[in-house]
């Protein structure tokens, strides 16, 4: 089977969040199962581009309404990612360092999708499945079926849309529909949702199957999906939740390339302590206290705006019995408050504003607990990385966090859960963390239990392959 993944992100080429991690791993394990899996993404001007070898495999010319453009498709030569990687270049649109955040993002990603289909339309064969990810590529199922240039040859290709986060839908004015290659105007309703061109809604309507990244998130979206609730309820027959996995090669404390003091399930206590000492020395923290961390985007969706007050309340009500280390960037107001709190540290708080992949790995290795107070968490990967590294996740009971973390107070539990995205609930979770840290034998047993869990891609890959096979059989 030949599977084409089309995405705006893929680790380690370009990554802004969990989407990049998923697209960087899923095709590799599909290929390991004997299938042909390829990734097609924009050719951003990232470090990966300049440090690896590529060859040109196609040049084409097409148009975005009245704007004609040339595009180039290049392929990574060495297959170093474990699958075929193709980058699409469009000068003036995709030749930028950042993935998102430009005023012409609508034009950029529509042009990218057009170039991808124009290229595939020139192939001598037809792939079995085109798997698109999030709104940046969600117009492809519509274009395959209803754009005159593609539908005759490519209209029968099975399509899957994976929703990694329904809060981001790519909405724009309906006037932007002129950018889409000539299409059947009777199908205008498939593009429109709530008076706007909504790529994600269009993808939900037009893809053969729709998946989300955890079963619980699929259920939650039917009640809260930024305006798509009714659509998801209507289309529920073709929707399924498939839990994300993690790449056990990249995320392995025994071989991790980002730190030196490796450890296994048998040496977890000694190994974590060494990494913890490095972190405490670097950030002026007390290694005798539990180290509680947050890694991620400092945005409301992640509950990051609650963190400063929760830290202050913890110091006030629990006492200065713990360290906090924050790694991330996002809302300026949250960044500024977290930075200002450093002046009040007594060797028990610090923050790193920005993102550093190597530092994140070291934090997973050296931290005792990781906070995830998310308001919305479709799957969550941070808690899976933490479990792999023996770091106890302290999570809000929502989405994929509900599906992957069992409270240590329950049978066979290994994490800490709280029910509401509030300062009070998070502070209570922090208090439970401190209490658990002061029971070293229990903490050791929990670390052993969590590190023995298997959240690799194997089960998820089988679920996706089964989905593809059912589509091919018309089921």
C-alpha cells in the first residue's frame, strides 16, 4: 500500500507542536510494516534543509487564481527519517523560516496543496491513500473530488483527515474560494461553514474517514469543537479516535542523544538524580526538593495562564518545599509574569522563555513531576514522554490525558489527575506531588510501573492500516 502524508509539520524538519512529532513518526512505523509511506510538506528555510542532501524530482507550474507560480519538489536522498521525505518549494510563499504566523498563510497553504496535487496528477501511477493533517491540508479531499483538473484521475483516491486540534480551523473569507482551482460551483456548501471558508470543516465533510488523536477527544469535540460540534455529530459515522504513540527510538532514556547520564527502568533512580543535579546547577535550584516542571506553549489552551498563580499559591499554602522549572513561550503576559517571578526565587524557581529541544529532553530525564493543566488536550505527547522517562505526570483529566494517565490512587495507577483547569485544582495536584515525593518507596514503585508501559506506535499503526484497508474494500 502507498500512503502519502501531507502536512505543514514533520519532526525534525519543522515542528511547532505535537503535529510535527506525529508526522515524523507514524510513516516510519507504517513503512516498517511493509508499506510505502511518504511525507510531503513545505520547503521552509530551516536548519534541516541546509544540513541534509536533496535531489530535485519534479518541477511544475500552476496558478493560484490569477497568480501563476513555479514550484519545485525535492527529495531527501539518504532516507534518514525512515521514510521518503519530499519538500515543496514555492518562491515568495513557502521560502520562509517560520511555519506559521504570516498574513498570507491562507494563500501559502492553498498554494502548497495545489502544488502537491498538481505533482501527484503528473505521476504515472496513483497512490492508495492520501492522509492529510489539520486544516493546513484539509482542502485536498475537496479538491480531489470537485476540482476539474484532478477529479477524473485522482478522485477515487481514499482520503483520511486527522484532526490534531480542532481549535485551529483556518477560517477565512469566502472570497478566498477563488484561489482554489476551477471547481464545481454546486459544491460551494462544502467549503462554507458559518459564513466563512473553513478548511477543517470542509475536510470533515469531504474526507473518506476522519480521525482524532484520542478516543476521549473525539467525544469531547462533539460537545466543544469551536463551532464544529453539529458537523462532527452529523459525520460521526466516519469518525474514530486513534491514540497517538511516541517514537521509542527518539524518546529513550537509555540512548537519548541530548544528555549523557543514560538510565533504564533498573537504574532510574540514579540516572534521574544525575540529570536533576545538572538542571539544578544550571537553573540555581535545590536538588533536595522535588522538581516540578512545565514544558510547552504558554497559552490558554494549555492552562499556562494559571501556572504563575498556582506556583505562588503553592509556595504560600504548602511552603517552599518544591522547585519549579518552566520551559516554553507564548502569551507575552504569561511570559512576563513568569520572568518577573524569578526575582522572588529562593533557589526554588526558574524559567526558560523559548524552546530548546535538547533542554526539553534533559528536563524529562531530570524532573520528578511534569504539570499539564490543559483546558484542551487532544492527545498530549508530553505525558507520554514523561512516562517513558519516569517523570510523574500531573494532569487535568481531559482528552488524551484521560486516556493515558491513571491516578496513582486508583488500581495500577501511576500519575496524578485533577478535574478542573483552575488554580485550586492545580495547587492540590502540586500538594499531592510533594506528598508523593516524600514517600520514596512508593515513588520508586510508580516509576517502575510507568516506565514499563508501552505507548509506542505499534498499536496506533495497526489501527491506521486497518482503517486504510477498510476504505480500500469500500467498507
